[in-house]
């Protein structure tokens, strides 16, 4: 543990620290940010600070649209000339969301990332292969600074050029890999294709995040790389990666760096706070951010929290894996569906892989869900690497049985009938390093 004085702080002490920081934060944003002064006035809080986190619900939510409406620097709590760096996330709607940092914000960013890397098994002198994108995206530079803080040797690969990535992993023998889970899978499959056994890969851990992923992906990445695969969560608006991280001991949810980020779970419809264990939208208040402090930021990510003790000894609460963003939820024939549910279900069919694409189309008025999914290398070899057309499937008993089983497992897990199309290894869309979208929605807009 890098900073046990914080990471394993007794809960009562931690709560006192959070309360103190929260009260100072509310006072500061009221003074410094016109947007928050208006918000706090209309919420009836005004300049009189709230008393601790038990009064958190009195504060208004901050939405992504608030950041867009105040683009680029309208919500800064410091003077512009105190900014040390700016990141941005493009999003899908046009106006980027700008994340601004003072020196001290960058310091916190490096610190929380170093904690996450240490929890995964990073240590001074060992090599981190950093295949997160460098640039406006917070992944590359965030991991870079965290690894340097820990004294690791950073290989700043950034994304793309998979051949060269594989060469460096094999030649430089890094201990850690940092990238999106979908790109970790691309790299692992590429290494496997070259006939390298997991035992001959130097990696001890992969620290992955930036997109939803499941135990199915974890099992496949770990099997192919022979390394533990752990989660890191974060978002540009809050700081970047490092809001929460999984520990090697627990692997049951990600510890939120609660001395800096105060989490809540709320009902997506009513905004009411939900009790521990319930699934809802994760809302985060930044406790120490200087440039862009945020009150009750609505992440849109669906997760739950637990404060059950963890094997690692950290006292920070843990968030469950993110099921998805509320805006990424699909509605198929009236049934709510997150792509992670499909990924999870695929884990129950050993002949299939987590390389898949969901295609939504329409037949008359009915939604049609088609899952295009790669069969495993072993299975493909076993069936003689034949083309996977409908005729072949119909005439081949193992394939016919596999298809019927896949359809059954999907129906049982997600409550929907899916058409299943088998792909040969390598045929599904691959991540080139960034976040991978696994959904093609061909239904016309209603
Ligand atoms: O993705 C920061 C990051 C970089 C996190 C590298 C982890 C590793 P944004 O581009 O602003 O920032 O996207 C933030 O990505 O609201 C989630 O929807 C999603 N996300 C991030 N981490 C995870 C994760 C970075 N571990 C958005 N699991 C968030 C699921 C994640 N979703």
C-alpha cells in the first residue's frame, strides 16, 4: 500500500476528513464560481456551508451539460493563469468537456494513479508498458505521471501500431500493462496468434479501464497473458483515471480514493440517495480539486457501493464494476440491455470469446438483435477451420448444438432472443487502443 495513512485510515477519521474538506469546498465554490453561487442560492444553501457529508443531499447535482454550457473555462475556481494543464474528452455531442488542472491537481492525479499502480503490483524500477492514448485523453498522461511517481520505468507507447506494441512487450519485458480492456484483449490475442505461451510473457499485471468490462473479459485476458487483470476507473471531469482502483488481494470492486472523491449512488429517475448495495448512478463530489471542483457530479455510470472490509486492509469503499452508462443502455423490444450483459453471458459458453458485436435492426415493427461473435481459436481448429456460413452450421452437429446453446444462454441471461452469427478468430471489430464501441444500431430513429 503506497499511502496507508490515507488508504487504510479508520472510517471515523476518514469521515471527519471528508466533512472538513466538503465544508471548505462548498464555501470556496460559493465564493469563486458564479455558476455555483447561483445554484447554491437557488437550492437554499447559500453562503452558509453545509454541515458534513450527512447534508450532502442539500447540494445540487452538477451535470455534464453544465460543463458544456460553461465551455471552456466558465466553471473554473482559480485564475486562468494558475492552470498547469488542460485535458478534454470529446464525447459524442460536439462540444468537448474541458478538464483543467492546477499544479496541485496534477499532484493529486499522480498520487491517486500511483496508489492504483502499487495496488496492482507496480513497483520502483519495474517497467510499465503504457498503451493508453497520450494527448487530450487523460489515460496516457495520467498513467505516465502515476508510474513516475511510483518510480517505475515508463514506456510511453500510446495507442495503435499493435505489431510494435507486441514487439516491445516481448523484448523489453515489462511487468505492467496499461490500456483499455478491449485493447488488452487485442494485444493478448495477437501474442497468442504468434504462438507465445502465457508463461513466456513477462507481464504480471494489466491495469485496465476507461470502458465497461466484465469477468468474462478478465478471465480471457488473464488466460492469454498469464497476468492478473485489474480495474481502474475514472473520468476526465473528476480527474481522469485513478478515481478508483482494484487491489490484487480483493479483486472485488474498486476502492474509491475517498480522501479526494466523495461517492454516492442515486436513483437515476428521482435523484434520491440510495442505500449501500443498491445499483444506481454514481455521483461524485471532488474534495480537493482546485481548478475545477465539482459538487455532486452526475457521472451517468451505473454501479453500486460497498464498505464491507477488504482483504487488502484498505478502508476506502469499493464500487462494483460499471454496468454501463445510462445513455448507453439499449432498449430492445422493450427490454433494457447493456452490452456488458451480453459479455457476461458469453462467459458461460467456453467455445465463444468476448470479441463480439451487437447489431440491432428492424423487421417490420420488431427489433432484431443479432450477436456476431468469434469462436475460440481451439474450437475453430477443432472444427477444421471451416467457413462459418449458415449452411455449414446447419450440416455440422457441434456447430448446430453450439448455436442453439448460445441462443439459450443469451435468452436466460438477458431475457431476449438473439440471432447468433459465428465469426472466425480475428473477424470481430478490434480495439486499436481506444474505447471500443460494440454496438451497431441500424434501427431508424423513431
Ligand atoms: O476514460 C479516464 C480513464 C482513463 C479511466 C484510463 C480509466 C483508465 P473519459 O474519457 O472522460 O475518462 O471517460 C469517462 O469512461 O464515465 C465511464 O463511463 C467510462 N469508464 C472509465 N473507466 C471505466 C471502468 C476516462 N473502469 C467514462 N469501467 C466514465 C467502466 C469506465 N467504465
